[in-house]
């Protein structure tokens, strides 16, 4: 577990325009029925200014995970979104919820996240090829019933779009959950640009997608994460050695 890591993840989402206001949050599993999550404090300024002190240990039901953890802080309204994914998917250790404008616009325009790019974003192409489902309700996911609906729509996929709302990304690490969200946003923005230019979107042929190499987590996660940290002027922050990142 790492509060600095989650704080950096929030700042990266803001820098990438996926959560550039004060809405959106990142969480990390911290034990049975416990998670670290970005909370709002008395001096809330938005995700771009998240500090480790804004990351608090809470129970899945929103109570303090240790004495004093919520003094002056409030968990996000959509904490059930994080908790339900962690409850139902034991392989997941981190959840990102963000509001990328391009993702929302593409979905509302009827544009699915599809493998329309290849070597431009190899991890993104693989993610899109497997499918990115949509939760069709534009609601605030603030209780277990709604979170259960969203998680059911997500299935076993790493990312689900939330219509008129944003996306949820789940992964074995905070780094991967953030990078997945960045890839989906990138594909959404490119798809909108193609359609706006009068073009027609088409999936890459299977033969081309089959040729895309697995570059390994040391490149697609570790190096990509160092790049994201450098973009916001941060030093590397990790919860595990780079070679062991999933």
C-alpha cells in the first residue's frame, strides 16, 4: 500500500485531462474490507493537487479503517463503486474512477472503444480487442445496488464505460489501472477525431493485431509509469519492484 502512489495517480489523471476538476478517485485494496482511497478534506482543491494526506484508510462501508483516519475527511460518494469491484474481483487490487470528456462524448455518439489502432498503443489495442462494455445508466454510483449493476456490466473486463458519466478501470496495480484509463481515453479521442474528419472507423484486421508483440510489463507499465510521473514532475513512486509489476 502506498499513499504517495495513490496521490501521484490522482495528479496524473488530472494532468491527462481524465479528472481535471475535483471529481474522480483512485483506490487500492488494503486488506479484508479495507481500502485506501482519495478523500475530500477541509481544503479540497481538486485531483491535480492531491497530496498523500488526502489518501485515507477506510472500510468498504465508508467507516474509518483506523483511529483518526477520517478526522476532517469524507470518503467519496461513490465509494461503493470501488468496494463492490474489490469484493467481487479478488484479482483486482486497484480501482480508478474518472470522467474523461472524450470517453463520455464518444459513447454518447454511439462510438464503441474498438481496436482501431495497433502499434500506436499496443496495450490499448489489446484492451480494446477484448471489448470495453458500457454500463448504460448515467447515475451516481453511490450504493451497493448501483455498484452491483455496474460491476455486473463490467464482468471480467478491465474497463467499463459509464454512460454520461465516465469510466471505471480495475487492475492488479494502481499503475496499470491508471494506464488503462489513459489508453481508453486516447482511443476515444482518436475515434472522435476520425469521425469528425468524415472518416469511417474500422477494426484492425486480426492478422495485424495478432502480430503486435507483448512488450512486457517492464516496458508497458514500468517505463510508461515513470514517464507519467516525469510529466507531472514527480519522482518514481512504486508499491513493488519494477520487475514484478503485473
